[in-house]
C-alpha cells in the first residue's frame, strides 16, 4: 500500500514553493530586508484569518509559543550562517540536518515508529542534500563558522517542525493554528528589522523589493501545506520530503541564475529521488 498520495503531493508542491521564494531572497542585495518582508507578508496575510476562524485549542498554545520562539532562533542562526558563508553552502547543510534530527525526535518524543525503508529514504534524502554543501569550494575551504551556524539552523528547523507537528494535532482548528503561528513567529522579527532598516526601505522597494511580498505569500502558503501534512502523517516523513526544495532550488539556480549543475548536484538529486521513492512506498 502506497503512502497517502495526497499528502505526498502536497508536500512536494510545498517544496517547490519553498525553493521559489528562497530563490527570490537569494537574488536580493538586501537579504536581511528581503527576509523580513517575506516574514512580514506571511504574518499580515494571516492576521485577518485569526479573527475569522476558531482559535487553536488551549492544549496547542504551549506548542505555538515554543515554535514561535524557536523560529526567532532559526532566523538568527540562518542569517549568521549567511554572514559567514555562501547560500549554496549554508542552506543545504541547514535543510539536510533537519530530517535526521526530526526522525530521531519523532521516534523518542512522539513515539512514531519509522520502518526500515522510510529510514533509509530519510537517510538518502539527508545525505543528498548535505552533499550539495560541499560542491562549490571544496570541504577544506569551507568556513567553519558557516558550517556551525548552518548545523545549528538545522537543529532549530527540527525543533519547530516537532513543535508544530505536535501542536497542530492538538489544535482542533488546523487553520487557526497555522494563522496564529505565522502572526506570532513573523511579526517580532519583521518589526525589529523593518524599524532598524526603515531608511533603506524606499530604495529597497524601488529596486524590486515588491517581489519579496510575493515571496512571503508563497512562503506562508508553503509552510501551511507542510503543517497540514504533519497533521495527517508521520513528522519524519514530511520533514524529509519537504527538503526536496534544496534540489529544486539547485535546478532553479541553473535555469534562472546560470549556476552550474555539475556531477555532484546530479548525484545529490539521485539520492533525494531515491529517498522519495522509499518513503512513498512506506506501509
């Protein structure tokens, strides 16, 4: 029996969406401002939803608060990683670390049993994604700080994935949980950045910053689909499948940004594709 094809399709669509908004941020000269606009747009989009739908159940609020706090740490370490290393170095390490950590935590905390094939699939996806980190400059020339911050970012990714996966299952209102998460996780970070960088905003928007607003809406929709999927199936599966976004981003980089798509990226894509097949065959 194949894994739920609807859940599988939703997560893969979310991965493509995630890669798309990430490509927008990557092209920005003002990456911090662009990232803040992305986060703010998602929060603003969901603000009216908070008033229109049922609030999450009381049992889910501790998870909402924890996840919102973890997201702030995620933003911080991701940006620190980008300060010391290239996007093509930091992002794959960060995204590749998450699925393995979630697989362990979901087995220990959520008591989810992950079979042999899915476990192998998770490992292949994570190895394929992580291998992308070492292709540009070679491992000996990588910044040790960038690698450290990227790894810590991956730990934070695993943390908010676990918190949201467990929280949405207790929320009773999935949409209510999703809406409040985007508001609570987005506004503090976005407000701090936009206030301190407000003088640069006019020039930022004159130079194409409006695309970050679109990217924010796409980002919010993408993670909303992921949260919905986590309410339907095992956290480790969703966490691993959504990291296909890194390979999709590599393809976008080749087609849109003219980046090389060499043998190492092809091998990494093969690892990821094989992992998806194994996870989709989970019984």
